């Protein structure tokens, strides 16, 4: 049986009397990038802090590669690499000096430190900045150095909190590609409030809301959580608006530019197929038909209100 890289069972934590999270259950068995979503106050940060050993939970169990994080924290943390939202950089050090310091913190044996640093720098594309002082690097390269310290000890789990926050579009693309490459070798948990970043970077999504897991599945499942209720048609010989609105299942019709029409429909499952058949029968000259997916923001909003 495949061992879970991360297994969280009945995880609960409270500050004073209020529960921040309650009965969180997560199981990550595979390599790849898992997106962790949650609105402000949902319990995402609490879960991440417990997962990385920063905070001891009130109840429940966290296993990292079958090692109990609370009972055996040192051995479990050896398997975790963590990049918090604000990278813990010492800006007056060079890249090599900083990564050497991190290697010692990660208990890498002294004879292996140089090779570990070189591999992490090469992996993150900062080898040519070895002697550069960190404060003189751009935001994107500082973030790359932050990721390098998180993988220098070759952990099985890498946790990245808002790793693209504050970067420009080109830097975001570069860091996104780096994260996906790391996900080919180990399990990555990628936390972000930017839905498009999660969609572009992650393989699976876990969403926490009001201290509970409200979604767990693939990015495809997330994108299609809300069934489509509109479609775009390109008709070269369209009928009148009244004719289209009279079709069973059609609730709203809007004529757009360039012979395109948007149809809103109810839950009728075969409405697209019916439109194709009717176009052929009535000579509407259908050129294109496309179901419109709900926006990520709409899906996020619906999931956010799931437990309310």
C-alpha cells in the first residue's frame, strides 16, 4: 500500500474559545502540486502552521511520511521544506553564505553541504548569483533563493505560502515553472489567494472554509464544480430572439457582435445537442458552439458559502 506523504486526521485547533479549524482531514499520497485555498480567516494559515510544526494542534494527528509530527518533530521536520509568505532571508549575506547557514540548520552533514548548495542553486536558477548580496537581488530572484532554502535538504514535502506574491508577470511565470518542476520530484503544497495562479500551477486543490474542508479534487473538478448554464453560438443565419427563447430549457437570449449569440439555459442536460440538431433542421448555419464555464471567482464564492 502506498504511504501518504501527508496524512492529516481530525485536525482541530482553537485560540481561546474559538475553533480556527475543526476536524480537518487531508491525504496526499503523490508527487505533484496541491493548491491550498481559503479566504481570510478560513483556517488555511492555521493548518499550514501546524503542518510545518510551527504550531501544536489542540486535537488530531499530522503524519509526514508516516512519522507523527507531534511525537517525533525533528525526524518529521527533516522531511519538510517551508517557504513562508515573507521569505526568511538575511539580506546582508551573499547567496552562498545564506544557503550555507540554511544547510547547517537543516542538519546536512558538513561534507555534503557544498554539493547540496550547488544543486539547490542550479535547480532554482541562481547559481550565477552565488556571490551576490541578497538585498541586491530582484524580488523574483529573492523568491528563488527562498525556494532554494526550502529544497536544499531534498525534503519529501515542500510547503510554499504565497510564493508569487508581489512579483511582476514575468517573475510569476518563472517561479510558477520552477514550482511545477519541483512538483515532478516531490510533493508540493502551494498556498495562494490568487485563483488563476492555483489553476495554472496545481494538479489538485484542497479548499478550507470556516475551518472545514469544503473541496478536495483535481483542478478539472474545481473548474467544473458549477455546471455550465450558458453557451455561445455562432449562427450565420440566426432565427429571431423570440424563436430561440421559445425553445424548451432556454431562459435568456442575448445577440452579440459578429453573429454570436449567448443563450442561458436551465439544467437541461442535452441542450447543446438539441441546438445542433435544430440548427441542421432549420438551416441556421451553426458555425460554432461553446459551453461557458463559471468563473473561478464564482466557484470560489459558492464553495465559500457552502457551510454557511
